[in-house]
C-alpha cells in the first residue's frame, strides 16, 4: 500500500524534553511538509522540504527542527524551546504535478505534561 | 482580512439533503483549488482538486470554482451520516518554484439520520 505513515499516534512529553515525530512516505513524492493543527485555527505550516538535504521554514518554525536525509523520511523534532507544543501534528507529501496537491498522514497527537 | 475565509459551522443537515460548503479568497493568483475531508483525530483526506475555474464532479461530490467572484464551493448530494466530518478548502499559487497551499479553517458538517 502506498501512503504516508506517522508514528507514534499519541506522544506524551514532560516539559523541557525534546521529542521527535516520525514521518515516512512511499509515494515517491519529492516534497514533504509538517503542519500543526489546533482547535479552531486550521493548519499552520511549520517546515517544508522540496528536495533531499534542503528545507525551509514555514509560518511557525520557532521551537521546531527538521532534517531531510532521505527522500522518504522527514522527521520533526519539537524542542524544549517550543512554548506551547501540545497539538495535533500532520505530515504531508506532494508531487510536482497538479499544483503540488498534498496528501496527509494520520497525524500524531502530542501532549506535554 | 485572511487570504481564505471559511465558515466554521457547525452545519447540521438531515440525511439525504444537498450540502453546500463554501470558501472565499482574496488572492487572485490562486490557480489550484482543493477540498479535504477530515474525520475527528484523523489526517485530512483529499476529496477533490480543480485547476482554474469550472466544475468537477466525482460521485456525490461536485466542486465548483468561480475565479471572477473568488469563491469556491463543494456540493454533496444525498448526504449520509458518514459524511459527518470537517471539510477543509485549500488553494495554491506558484511561488518560488513551489505551490504551498493556503488552508481554510474548515467547516464542521453534521448529517443526522
């Protein structure tokens, strides 16, 4: 089955800890994205990557970091500098045709205790 | 003014009704228009995408784009309780070699038996 996987589904973190969210795709898409979704606020772009070993900040990159060492993988690290990290995190990927229409993973719910 | 406006609802309809979901936008450069369906605690699922103006039909779903009015719609015929979800509109324009979409906040739809 082709698709995007995210793990874990639920993640709990103590304040002051860094955590890494996994995102893998086998769609052979070049571009990958990370979004944060909070109730009533829609999707906000954190980081995106159009190609391996390159990535750009989105609208809310502060307190987050990413890497893109492989085409299939785009992990997101939520650092202790992120002041309000409790949210639903969504990974997406896209191809360059069709205006880069995005396909989403199932999401990771991060809760800071 | 936000680039994409979408009424959050909730919109409550009886089973079998025709549902109309809408978004307005301000950026005349948008070329690609998408609709996503998102069930609670799940990732968004791409329903429809349209390039430029016109209508596109897929089963019970019809997407309509009116670029002159900067207005897009998603119609759902013979609505079912399983259609109860949040519907996100998204649209994109080419910028620096990529198409990063702008999302609406989503409309919550409830179809009751």
